[in-house]
C-alpha cells in the first residue's frame, strides 16, 4: 500500500537498487556483479601455507582477484566479475577456477559457500556524494570498497545535516562523469571496455 513520509532531510543511499527511481544518479553508476567463494576449513597449518603473513591480498589487474584467510582457516577468494549481465554465468565454478589458477594445491578442496551481489561502480572508481537539493543528499558509487567507506559516509552526511558540511564537501567536490551510451548502451559499452582491460591484463 502506498504511504507518505515527511522529513526535513532525505539521504539517498540505495546502491544500484534505486535505479530509475532517481535517474539523475543512475547515469553515474553501473551495476557490476562480483562473487566470492569460501573453501571448507583447511586447518591452521594448511591455511597458513597459502598466505604465510595473513595478509588480505588483491592482485594488480584491472579486473582483479582478492583473497584472504578466514578466522576459521578457510580461504576466501573473490573477484570474478560479470559485466555482461547474462544470468547464465556460473559464478561459483568460474570463481573456483580462478582460485585454482592462483592456488592449484586446493584442487581437492570443497567449496562450502559461494555468494555474490551487485556493486555500484563509478567511472573513476571514487565514491559519488552530493546534493540534489539543499536538503536531499545522496551517497553512492562505493565501487566495491564500501565496507569501511559507508561508515565514514554516514558520519559525514550526519555532520552535514547538523550544519558542518566541510568534510562531506571534500567528497562532494570529486568530479564524476556519466557512463557513455545513455541508459540503453551503457552496459554494451562497459562490456567492450572490460574486454579491452581484460586483454590488457592478459598481455
Ligand atoms: C560479493 C561482494 C563482496 C564485497 N566485498 C567487499 C569487501 O571485501 N570490501 C568492501 O569494502 N566492500 C565489499 N563489497 C562492497 C560493499 O558491500 C558495498 O560497497 C556496500 O555494501 C555499499 O553500501 P551501500 O550502503 O551503498 O549499499 P547497500 O549495502 O547495498 O545498502 C543499500 C540499501 O538500500 C536499500 N534500498 C534500495 N532501494 C531502496 C528503495 N527504493 N527503498 C528503500 N530501500 C532501498 C537496500 O535494501 C539496501 O538495504 C562487496 C560487495 C559484494 C556484492
């Protein structure tokens, strides 16, 4: 049932899911699917041999992989992205194959969990904050780095609403361009760009 809420301020922070609800924001972000797999527990010693210093690792490719050990000695491996939007993509198998390319010694290991979702990337991969009107704020485009940054974003928008906008405006001044191609051609343009970058990674 439709309802009505009255508020003095509005903060739009709906990630890619806002979509056409706010067209002015939708053109600055693109939904990109990313996936993670978690192996079965490997035991402390086997897990330690994979990443001796317990670092969180990401490689240097443009289409990057990232991985780390979990507290219960699994390997978490993520990063395979699907820019095409084709739903037939077998994400767990593709991500496992990428994991085995880095850690072939895990061939016998079971995948216990696999999950994924959409992240909202901007063209320059910096977050996109600003105002659509003096009392309408938006925060989006975390580009896959939202876990820490969304907490900061919430604090900064609260400060701005309370009247101290200096720190929010540091982010709001970052210039952002729309994805080329408009609503209809954005995804094909991104797929082509990704092919280019993946080819560059391979070379
Ligand atoms: C598989 C995967 C792995 C990731 N790994 C990492 C990582 O290791 N490190 C990292 O920093 N980031 C990671 N991210 C990215 C991180 O999860 C996001 O950057 C972050 O969650 C974005 O936060 P958000 O508040 O903008 O959006 P969300 O957390 O998606 O929240 C948006 C909220 O808005 C609600 N909403 C949307 N539309 C409406 C509407 N019309 N009305 C009401 N409510 C609405 C949604 O229900 C949702 O609750 C990962 C993402 C995925 C998918």
